[in-house]
C-alpha cells in the first residue's frame, strides 16, 4: 500500500535523525493496529508493522513514527528507554491477576 507523501517524508526524517532505515510492513498476526520496534545495537532498521485491513494506515504509521522523532530529536545522553525483562513482565501480569 503506498503511503501518503507526508508519511513518506516522516519516514525520511526518522531515517535522517536515527541513521537507520524504517521498514513498514503488514503483519496479519498482529493483535493491535500498529506497532514499531526501535533499532537497537547492531540492528540496521526500525520495523513498523500494521495489521492488514486497518483503516487510516497513514495516521497509524505517522503516529508510531512520532515516537521515534521525539526519541531521536534529543541528544543521546538525554534519551530514556524504559523497558522490562520477561521476568518483570510476568511478575506484573501475576500481580494484576491476569495470568
């Protein structure tokens, strides 16, 4: 599916800011409408996936790219990446009674 020119421009902005490519693909297994995985370490690209048949794909792609624009617009020393380990995620799920 061709993306709107403004979204293509946003992809180029993320690539310029981060120094890494952005790959946008459909993912029929995706449970949510869209998700982006930020390139870390030696990973050469950011991967943005969206569920086929989702309406407003341009909006969803732009929304996800906005996270990377904000992240890479600030100096590397000022960036925060809050993540949890698999064990911490499991503990959180258990504490919420969702196991």
